C-alpha cells in the first residue's frame, strides 16, 4: 500500500476506537482527497486532532464535517416525514442500506448517504401522488426504482423490488425480501439480519460490477456483523452463501475489514487469507474507484466491460446494449412502453439523437473509456474472479 492509503487506514482505525487522530500526514491535499473518495471522511473527521495539522487543512475538514452533519440532519427529518406519511396511508415499507447502516455508527452523520432508499409494497403511482402533495418531485423512473427530489435537493429512491438481474448466479433469491422481513411498527418492516447481510453483500457486488465502491462500503459490512452477529442464523447464512456462490466474496470482505480497520468480525472463516499480491491489487482497485466509481482517475467503464452479463461479449456489443437497451430495461426509462411497446424503435432513435447531439461530450468520453478499459479487461476479470464476484 502507498503511504496515503496506509495513513488513511491508520486514521480510520483510531477513529473507530474513538481515539484522537494524530497520524503524521506528509501530503495533506492527497490525504484529504483520499478521505472523500473512500467515503471515510465522516468517520475520521470527528476525531481529528486540530493541533496536528495545518490551519488550511483543518478549515477544509471543518467545512466537510459541517456538510456531513447538516445533510444528515435534513435526511433524518425527511425519514421521519416519510415514515409518518406511509403510516398514515398504510403503505408497507422497509428502509434499506444507508438509512439502516447510519444507526450503527457512533453518530449517524458519520456514515454519509446519497439518497434515502425504501422498498415498498404499493402501487408506485399512489406514492407519486402522495409525494406530489409534499412538493417532492419525480425525477426519473426505471425498473429498479423511482427517483424523487425534495425542495432541499434530497434524493429518495422508491424500490418495488431489491432484485436486479446483473449476475445470473443470484437468480431470484432477492425477490423474496418480504418473506424475510419482520414488523417494526404499523406498516414499517425491517429485513431479518441473516437475509440483510447477504443483501448488503449482493448490493456491494452489484456496485463493484457496475461502477465501484469506496472503503466505507466494506466497513459497513464489518460494523453490521459486529452489531447483529448474535441474531444471525449461521447455518442458514453459510448454506445461502455457498448456494449463491458468495462465500469467497463474503470471506474477502471480512478479511479486508480485519486488515484495513482492525475489526474482529465474529462471523468469519479464520483460515481465509489473501495473498499479498491480491491484497495490493484489490486495495489499489477499491481506492482508485471510490464511492460509486467516482474516483478522480477511475475509468468507470472498466467494470462494466468486465461485468458478469458482458463476459465474452465484444466491446462493440457492450456499447450497442448501452445505447440501445433491451425492451425490459427501456420500459424503465420510458414508462410509455408499458402500454405502447410499438414506440420502442422511435424512442431508440430519439435516444441515439440525444446521445450524439445533446450529450455528445459525455458519449465520446464513454466511448474513449470503453476503448481504454478493453486493454485491462482480462486483468479486471481476473481480479473479480479472485475476490469472488463471479
């Protein structure tokens, strides 16, 4: 690991133990960027020793910490508002991912969250009408979720399902979310821990295949397992991991939690070890990719080319499918296709026009990235295989 990565991990270990972070930083701008890209800034900054770093660095970190706290305060208020709305109108719902994971950290603002994800058992148009009354606007629709935005620019994703067919080995397992949920109060449910930890791993794998992850996403799993280890059915967990061929990935994630964050996760294969070479390659990949593949120097087309659904396909076929999605995916982009499928060719021509004329810079960048990533395709595919993604 390079010095910045090692410093980042050491700082995180201190913060997780609620100890003052005084680690020596040789390159403050690079360290600051690494904290943000990895998603670990919210964990580290509350414990930064202001005397150990330059005034400029502390000023910047104070600004970031304020933003974390401010956004968290707004999101918590939004969550309360949504809970009240759904209870009043008897809409069954489950808060997913970040909303749940936030509660496991020392303070909820320490775990940043891009949007509020909610699984619902309801007609999506009913929710659309209810949100409209609160001036919460529908931004986009897809097969996976409806995305909304509030007046304060907070994002909400309403999911009719948590399953996405991005890797054939998962098949239909995650379509059974409601059968693996228990009642909290009224119409609010929560996923049972054994199912939820597998879902969190599945969601992590999905992001690795489609874009990338930061180190915080790995930490989430470690902290979750520390919190819920006594409530997890070990036999069912192990059987499911083997059935879904996730056992290698599960052990990889837990091993990295030990190496990166010095977390003793109780539910793990103590005999599992990654080679130093694989550890270095994995670390470099995750650090470079950043949260959701938004790392400054990361080519986010690279994992898409190496994704399970694209294995064996030429880069031309991958690009073709990006430009012209299948009817089942196009329906998510263009809801009108649900009733008028014959409009598919017209809408695809419209999409091509937008990509070439209106979004030409973005499209050209994707083509360049796809071309560059093809040269590293075998390397990324091997890494995915070695850490248990495939």
